[in-house]
């Protein structure tokens, strides 16, 4: 090597030296390669070449097969966790459903009006549907060749122009985990171990014997997402199931596309991941259960997701090393995982459909920020009472705008639900946000899921979107839109044949198919009017919807105007002539409409055309513009309805004690303070009434002008009910209190202690031994003296004894008590059963005893053991409880359980008529919530009660809208 000194000890190579060095390096390298090549040729060409191979294996040892297998498994798993969830690429090529049951015969539905769910819900095809091997094989025109391929066992069902839709999809249900009847041994909705429980799974508590499966199918529901409850911030994993029974009879066999992780990590990671599902909840429920605030909930969420993030990042680092072949860096490391948090890690990977129970803007905002912080999508917000007020916030959710799953009218039980609105579906749809109507079964009986959609349509949701809200939209939100929710070739053979247009009131399945298997063995369907085959027209609620947003969910509900003078109703198709006999004059299509003059709350003129208007103008000698003229557009004037059964007037927000009258003392459950009157105390509901509540005013605006309410309590002795005007502004207003004391109420049930036999013993003692006291009326108020014994008045037949009872055996005992009392005393015991789910079993005996029955609610559900033997009505049975009792001469009425349901009373009586096979006409239907109810509870009916004005239809029509109430008692006309 040649170097040159630069002084100070610094030396550098000369240019000549560098060139010589490079030359030498190249020469040596070439010689080395030639030597290796010659050795390779020598060894490989000789018989001893194996020695060379042995030498090379020692220098570069091969990876053992076991290690190669392990590494491949790691790489497959890494690929799997990064793969998006959804159907495999060849899913649409399937020729047989994975749920196909061998031996299921192909079915050809002919002559059907098929709502396919396609083209944004606007496509309707008149034609046929072929079901084969658990799939929809063809839709519309079906070539003869395809029919021949179906084979000789093809069954033909002539739909006779009936509507056919996809099977309904309930996005929010607790069927199987909150079973009917309610028994402690089958309550698996919520765990209360901790607020964060993503490792729990609803399938592990799914009861296959829930009576609700059959009922839900009878309502057209074929698929449901079974969610854990909302007691926890993260309640656990949910599962989508088909409702039909399987040969295996197991929960697992019901699952639609069970995630491969269901049974751990030992599965083929080369498969396409399936969607998983999870329940979150924010707001009042977890706060109440764990005594935490919203701030606590937000931290619980963030902490949980941070734990999942750490695992995800560790997995990503591990996989990066594996995919780069840096196995030496992994050494003996195992794939980072944690059984408790793995589902939440999948949320962060976008492979879980997250369903969030969330009402208010404050909670919605917290979840949206959480999704942005940890970058995960939200599939749907549930209940979501204030979503219609914050549409722009919803659109900020990471990964896209969630679907919004709503109730139609079940609001105001909690503060966070107080601003819920019937107009939310239409408002959200107007912002291009997907709308789902759901049941939250058993909060709303899943059997009536379609009714939720019908109500949403009534209040303004487009019919295509209303039908989509229980079919295509929830299917898409659950990640199952590739196989259910539409009638399309290759989709699951889940569909429903309806007796009327699906959005018509009381639409009932004529047959339901799940996986191509008919579910109704002998369906019974009541004949409906021909007009029910058309899409129902709906009223104009534009002003009300706009006001709802403007007033942030609390628009004024008082009348727009209150007239004490003359009001003219024009274009009236039908007019009632009195409550006592419910006389009507019906005007046919070819007859001239009538006008009706109301003066100071009383009808003074009914005449054809504008005769009443001309008459009043002549008599009063005043210009027309001074009159209030209301065009009913072919509407009707009909009696105001009465609601009973809920704590309307005593309760405003159920879960906010400061807004309610409270619960009465019960002498069987504990000592009643002596200052109250001890065990003989009788509480009067009238003393706790509050007026102007939103549920009461909404009922008033829906034609329910009167309410009868007993004291609130869950024990044996309740007290005396009161009747009041739902539209009154205060107790001192004229006509506000219709009757201070209506009836005496007790409850007999197995749902509380002591025993039923003890409850009957106490009732017998009170009936037979009540002290005789002075029953004089107060000269000023007309009210009984406070020290008058209610049971003494029951003994004299002056006050009805109303027993809240469900079970037929208990009712039989009460009938015996009544007979014994009347035999021994010669007095009549006015007895009424309320609730009465099993009354049909002893309808004949009830009729002979002269006992009235108030079916509450009007459409039964076997919620408790005492209610388990219901008569469900069409399509499962030809008769229901109402028609059965009427046939035996029983005075029958209907009631509601929830105060928010009072507004739907007119739809309830219409439903009773529509499924009665013509046995209940319009007049008799009206009596179910007027004269029959008042007779059952002992309220004397006035000769001229309130009159309700309906525009564009009658009281039983979902096309009509209440525009006014005429009150003869208060001498006013309220206009809305």
C-alpha cells in the first residue's frame, strides 16, 4: 500500500495505491468464485455428491416442517386480522343456503305484488317468486325451464294479488335473553358485574323456549339481532339469529353467519371474516346501575378502548416482523392477544357492527368523539331520541353516518327520552340518514314491529323508507344486507305474504317463510276492506314536524285556538248523534257532504251542504270572516275516547320521582303510617293529579279526551281512581275533574308477596266485613267524606270493585267470592277485571256472573306466568280475547299500560275491529273505549260528551288527523 504524509500525522492513500488495491480485490474474488464452481461441479458429478449436500445443510440448515407450519399459521392469522369482514367474493354464486334443511320442498308463489326492497324501496313487481334450497331462485317472470328444474315436488301458493315483502328484520331485540313468560331463571339480559364487559356474549344466555319466537314470527319477523341489555357501557357481544326452530334445537343453530371466533381461535384463518356485533350504552341506564356520572361513562369507554388499542398495536408490530421474515426478532413470542379484549380489538379493526344505546346530544357527541379518537365505525345508534336534532353531528361519526334505530311513539319514560318525537324518522330521512324502526323486545312486542313502521309512515316517513326501516335498512346495518332484507335472486328465502298493504293498520301475515320453510301451520286472517290493499294516505304534519325541531323536541301542545262562540265544520262525511246509543248518519260517496254548527260547545245544526253556515249568517247578521270555519275534507265528528290503565295524570317522567305522584302505601307489603290512616286508609288518585303533561296533551290531540286513572302502586291495595279531562289546564278549570272517585282498585297477583291465597283472604274480609258508615255527600264539593269507607260503598253496590288480575284461576276464585257475597247478603257486587290476559278461558262464566272486563293492553303478550295462556288472535288463532268475551255477553273494554300509548287508543279499537272477522263494527269498536269502559268502571256517561273532529277520514282510519275537540262540558271548541 502506498501512502503520502500530509503532516501532523495525517496520511492518505495515493491514487496509484487505490487502483492497485481494487485490482487485487477483483482478482481474488474471481478466483474464489471459480474455485467454488469447480468444487460444485466435481461434487455434483460424482457419486459422492451427497457429501456436499450434507455439508451445505450444515452450513444453511433447513426450517423444520413444524416451524414452517407455525409460521404459516402466524402469517395466515396476520392476514385474517387485517382482512375486512363481509361475505366471501363467491357468495353470490351459491346455489344452496347454508341454512337449507334437507327435505324442504320448493315453493312457487304466484300472482303476488312483490315489494323487493330494491331501487331504494320503490320497486314493486307483479309476478311470481320461486323458493328453492333455502334461497330465492327467481323473481317476477319465471321461465318454464327454471320451474322444471325445481322438480316434481314444487308446491304452488296462489297469493291472489297479496303483498309480499322480505321477512322483517328486528335490529334491536332481547328475545331469548329476556324471555316470556318472565321467570327469574331465564333473565339473561344484563350482567351487573362491571360497566365494561365486551367479553360477554348474548348467545350464551339465549333461551330457545321463549314464547316470543312464535309471536314474533306471527308478526312477520324472521330475523333479529339479540343484544345484551343496556345496564353496562359495554354490555357484550350480540348475535343475529333466525327465529325459526331448528332440528338441533340449540341457540348456536339459530345464528345467522356465526363469527368464526365463536368457538375460539382454532379455525381456518384463510376464510373471509364474518361480521361480529356488539352492544354499547351511554346515558342514564349505566349511570343508574353503577352510580356513575356521564363523565365516568366516558372514561370507562376511553380506558377500555385504550386497552384494546395497545393489543392492536402489539399485534400489528408482531405481524410486521413476521411478514418481513424477521422471525429471529420474534424468538419465542406468542401472538399478542387477550380473550377479554379481543372483541374490542376487532372493533378497532372495523370488523364489528357496534350498536350504541344512546338518547341525548351530550351522549351522542361523546360517542362520536370516541369513534374519532380511536378510529372505529358505529353501525347504529339505538333509541336515539335526540338524533333528529343533531343530524350534522351524526355525520361526523368516524367511518360514516350510522343508522338510527327508533321507537315510533314510546317516549318520555326517562328524562333522556323526554324529547323523543314521532317525527324523528321523517326528519332524519330528510337529512339522508338511514332510519330503522325497532322493537327493543319486550319493551315493544316484536310481533308488532311492522306497526312501528306504519306509525312512522303515518307521521310522514316516505312509504318506501318506512318498509325499508324494518327490512333492508336493518339488514344492512347488521352487515347482513348481502342475504336478507330484500327479495332478490340468491338471497335467503325469508319472506312474508300479507293480508293487506304492509303499512295498513293491523297488516297480518297470511304466511311466513324462513329459509323457504312455511312457519304458520293453519293461519287465520280476517278479511280487510279493499282499500287496505293500497298504500295508506297520510295526513299533513309538516307544521308539527317543523315546530318539533324549532322547539328542540318540546313544541307547544295546547290548542292553537279555543273558541267559545260559533264554529262551523264543513265537508263532514259522518256525524254522531249521541253517546248513549252512538247513533250515526253515514254519508255515501254520492251523497252531499254536511256542515255542522257548534255553538258554545254544543251541536246546534246538522244540514246538507252549507245550510248551517247560511243559517248562522242570517240569524247573527255578521260577516263570514268572524266565524271559525273548519273544512274536514270528508272527515267525521265522533265521540271523544277514554283511556284507562296507565298512570296518565299521575306520572310525567316515570323514572324521575320528582315529576310523579309516587307510589301508594300497601298494607300487605308493610305498615301504613298511622297519620295516613293505617291499614284502613284509602288513597284517592284525584288528590295527586297534575295537568298539562305531554302524554295527556298528546292523547287529547289524538282524540282521547278523558282519562280514568287509579293511584300508582305495585302492591295489593291501590285506592280509588279518578276521571279527568285530558285537555284541561288545571283542576279548577270547568269540567277538568269529571269524577273525583270512580272505582275502588285492588291487585291480586303472584308477582308480589304475600301469597295469592292471603290476598284473597284479605279481600274477602274487606268485602264481607267493611264497616257501615255515613255516606252523605259534601254539599259543596259533591265529594264523599274522607272517613267514608270505600269498601262499604262497594258492599252497597255504589262503587265498582276493580281487580287488576291476569290469571284465569284467580279470576275463577274471585267469581266464587262474588257469588258467595251476593248469596249471603242479597246485594250486588259490581266486579270488573282489568288486565285479564286469560279471561277468555272462562268467558262463559264471566258472562253469567255479569262481570265486566277491561283487556289491558288490547293486544296480549305472555309477559308473566299469570299471562302465559293468552289467546293471540290472527294469524295464530281465529278468535282473540275481545271477540271471545263479546260472544259470551261480557261487557268488554280496552286499556293501555304505558301513558305514552294513550294517544294510540283509536288505532287500538280499530285494530280490534279489523281482526274480528267482521264481528266488531265501527260503532261497537268505539264503545270499547267509551261507553263499555265507563260502564265497566262505574263512570256515568253524560248525554252529550266530547266530540272530536277528524279531517280526511274517520276515527278508525290511519288517513285521518284530529283537528279539533268540541267540549259541551267546558263549552268550548279547541282547534289544533
